[in-house]
């Protein structure tokens, strides 16, 4: 569905033998005309998009049309694994961040009585008191576990009618985003195996009423995720802390199969800054 929409969008800029498009998040009047007759020119077109996206200023505001245009263009670029960038990214993760030992906030990397600075509200800290420290796993839940094949499954709908579910479920580790539906007819397309799923606190607030009155519905829906980890951003904003902790306490209270863990904000930022936002 998304691919068809993207194709229709590109058709608006088609000229005989050429693609006329506004590449990246740039002003609408800036056009780039690139022949689209072979793989070489397509690759140049896609590299140009990537270069422009990476040069975007985070301090500048862009119109919604610019974002939509950028997404449409990216969807028309076929993803190809880049072994050199893949190796480079692994090197940066191991050298700059020690991600194996620091990806998740744990008792091993966060001492009792220490302070964690919030990602966005950099002037705010949270004291790791004893009750918080007890919530943390003693060590990294994934340390020392090599996975030969992993699947990262988004929830944007691009897998609709893909019949990829069986292939996804064959992966050694399946990473899903923001509590997507993995039941009913959707299983054929997206599978249902889940090892780790991210949880945006806004979903808990909007869909489950901050767990004030919809605890049963929340726990019932979680059964689809089996013995998975729920990854929450407890230390991104101070407003996310209470709801993230509530999820942790709820799972423990009702002896749910899932476990709540909190990712380390500094490790992610450091990895991103060190790598420069490049693709793998």
C-alpha cells in the first residue's frame, strides 16, 4: 500500500526520461533532475537524498510537505546492505559506547545513590534510590548472546499483504516497535514471535488510560508478546518516568511473562553522535 502511494507521488514529478524531484528537506523551489534509466543513476539519486537528509539542521523548522516529500523519495530507494558501513558501525558501538554492557540501565552500570540525567531535560536528574535500583536487572539481559539472524519489525503497515510472517518468526531475535498488533490476520504478514518490543509511554496514556482503569486490557494484550522484554524510555523525559515504573510494577504484581527494562539514553546518543547518523 505504501509503495503504491509512493509511486503515485513520484509520478507527479515525472517527465519523459527523467525524474524531477525536490530532494530531501529543502525548499520546494529547489529541484534536482536526475535521469532514472538504470541502477547507476538510481543509486546516485538515493545517495543524494541521504546526503541531504544528513545535512538537515535540527534547529530549523520545515514544512509538513517537505517531510512527506522526503519520505516518499526514501521509499523509492531500494535498501542494500553496506558491509563497510555495517562493520564501521559495529566498531563505533564497541569503541565509543561499550553497548554490550551499557545498552540497558542495570545494577552493574548504574550504582545505588547515583544520578541519571534526563535526555531532553538535561538540567533534571533522578536519584537512583533503593526502590529504583531494585527494579533494574543485575546485568545486561542480552550480554554474551550472539544472534545470527535478527528481524526489526516496524508498524507502519508496509508489510500488509506481504506474507512475511513465517520468515520473520524464523529469526533468532525479533525486535518490534510500540506494541503493534500481532494477532488475527496480521500474523500472516508480520508474524508473532517477539523477543523485545518498545513501549512509548504515550501509548500507555492514550490507549490504556495511564493504567488507571485499563490494567486488565493492557495485561490481556501483552499475552501476545510471550516471554518478551518491554523496552521503555523511563529516563528520556521526567514525565515518562512514573508511567514506565508503573508498567514495571504491574508486570511484577500480576506475575506477567514479560519484563520491563529501561534503555540507557546516553549510550544511544553517544552512538548516534559518534557514527554521525550514517546508514548501515
